[in-house]
C-alpha cells in the first residue's frame, strides 16, 4: 500500500497532468475554432463537423476541469488533515480505495455526496 506521502505526490502529479491537458485543449489550433465567418460558404456538413469538434473540445475541457477540481480538493484535505477520512461516516477510507481513486471522499460503504443529495 502506498504511503500518504506517495498518494500526495501522485495527486500533485495528476494535478499537473490535468492542467497541461486543459491548456492543450484550450490552445487547440485556430482551424478547429469556428468563427462567424467560417459558417458562410461552407457546406452544411462542414459546418456540422466544425460544431461537433468544438463541442467535443468543450466537453473534454469540462471533464478535465471536473477531475482537476476533485484532485485539488483532495490536496486541500491533505492540508487540513482530513485526507483519507470518509465525508459521510467519518471513518478512515481503506488504503486500497485511496490507491485506486486517490481523490475519493467516501469509503466504499457510503454513497458520494451527489447520491446522498439525490435521495
């Protein structure tokens, strides 16, 4: 099982990786970014492809940003001394779960906050 220091280092590396990927998606080449002028004179299929590519890039950026938020929150829990403690029941999260999902906020027995709110 990894130590807390190893888990923290893994989270920091994941944060850096996610930030780099978000920057790469945001800095995609200009030819993939539609403009008002790009829709004039294009075939409808070309305009559809451009729109699809833009939506795909935006969805990817949103997904990566969501993961980044989870990783940064896990690092804040390290700073507060609450990392590895289940937010629902207050018991320690098993090391195996933290190794598999370092930004886990609950133990396997407790549902995540979104599921608790939906009830």
